[in-house]
C-alpha cells in the first residue's frame, strides 16, 4: 500500500469541510507567521479568509511578526489592523509576550499555524505555551494546524532545570526535542495540568525518519523562512547547537547568507580549533563535515570585520548522517577548543538576553549553567557532559512517547 499523500494541518482544514464544522458560528483567530502557507504558497490567513463560512475575527503574530519583517532578535512588532481584512493583528512579541484579556476576548477559537524548527529555544513553542495557559483561564479553544519538525525525531541536550524557565525556555525539555507543535501542545497541557478544548489537525503522510529530509519533505515542499535567519534545512539541522552562539561573542553568521550554519571571529585560529576538536572528542563530530572558512558580516557581531570561521555542512547525503549528527555537543566542543586556545578569551556575552538582566545569556539558552561550566573547566573530559546529557535524553524519549502522533 502506498503511503498517504503529505498534507499539512492547514491543508486538511481547508480540504475537509467536516473538520471545520465545529468552527461554524464561532469567532476564529489565527496565530501565524510568514511560513504559514499552503501547498501553493498561499498564506494561511488569506486561505482561511476565503472560506465564506469562517468568521475570522483577529490574527496574532509571534516573534519577528506575522509578516516576519523584523530581522534581528529582540526587535518588537506593534499591533496593527490588517488593511484588507479589517481585523486586528495582535503582536505577541511587542508590548506583551502573553495575550492580554482584551486579546483573548477577540475570538472563541485560536488556530495556531506556526512552522517550528524543533529546538527548545525557538520562541514559537513558548508562545504556544502562553496561549494555551491563557485559553485555559478564559475558556477558549486552541487548535494546532500541525506542521513537520524539520529537525526530525532525534533528541539532544540536557533538560531545562527548574527555575530556568524563560521566553527561550518553555519547560523541562532538551534543546532538540524531536516533536511537532501539535504534539508539544498535548505535552504542555499534561505537564501544566491545563483544562481546555484542544485539538490537533494532524498531518497525513509525514514520515519523519525518511531520507533525504528526515523530518522536512525535501523536494516536495518549498522552504519559507519561519524567521528571517532560518533560510534553509541546513540551518534547521544545525540550530540546536549554533543557537548557543547567541550567548557568545562569536559571530553566528548573522549578516551573511548562511546564518546559524557557521561561526567565527576575527581573532581565532580555526586550524588549531578544528585540530583540538578532533583530538578532544572526535565522536562528537560525526554525521557532518566541518569546513574552515572566512566571512565578513554586514551587520550584527563583528560587522565589517574579516572573521576566521567554520561552516557546518549537513546537506550532502554522502556525509550527513541524521542519527549520528549531534549539533549541541559539536558546538560545545568548539567553545572548549576556543577556551583551550585562548584561556582569557571573552567568550561569554554579557548583555540583556530576551529581557533577562541577571543571568548570562548562555545559561538562559541552555536552561542552566552546566554547559558553560563544562566548557570553562578545561580539564573536564567529554564524558562529564555526556554523563549529564545522556540520562536526560533517555528520560525525554520516554516522557514524549505518549504524545507522539506520527
């Protein structure tokens, strides 16, 4: 029997009138961003507005905005009125991160159609948590129109520690969680003890373990950036490691055409860095190819300066091994190599990250100080980090099991 054709949640909702029947007579809002598109690249807001029986009353945008116009992190989006539809578009990354009572009063059912990247720090999953909590308080319904996790099912990283919750840490999950937005919604509801009407319009035909995409339907769907610096599948695969660069003084490639696939700085020796990485933990470098390179960011960190760097290549099927690739460990290893090369290197960036002023960004990103402490203790072997992450990864695979839909 041939597999069912791939259809995302939004496509099933549009194609199957019986799925929409519970929406009749109710005010419907949509939480979306630029990657919220149908098979033919129609934006979900426009596709839903074309349904005569659907009463669209509001829309919401997450970080970077409904239209994705905000290039950098921590650039807020304002509320506005959609000029064509005449509905309010509320920002959940502006004056507020959690929806206000007035925002919640604008709808009965919230449809969530967000393309995720499969990484704990990606703030769309925190926004999902916040709207679920608000919906439970206000007696509203939330439906997730499910989409693929382009990073697939692998799990990596330590669990976020209690007390380290933030806008980049929605709960006790590892950095690479291996779930879809619809599945995460079920987990949030169980983990937080919420009571609300929650539905997932699931995908059909999604095969997260199938080559060559291993989560993303490569060759079957167009890639639309879910955020401005998420330009392709390679970035999505590397992101669970390269996102940690945001907490360092190293460039993560913002201001280049390959953001979050490479890293570097003007004052590092990449030849030595790669040699040290291979010497310390060669087994952490499996599944990809590391290429020394040079780049000059046009904006952001080290703008206008020539940087010695490394690009992580995960697109070549002869070199990429989906099961073996471990981006979180790889990036931690790069930090350790820099610390060995320059013990006094100002690696950790001290700045207000996601409006947190009292804790280092690298610790917020990792949900605790463990990774930073391992990097800075140059005598701690790789087994120390493995001993912390391994049990957490195994525990998460068991925790998520009841919530997997595919």
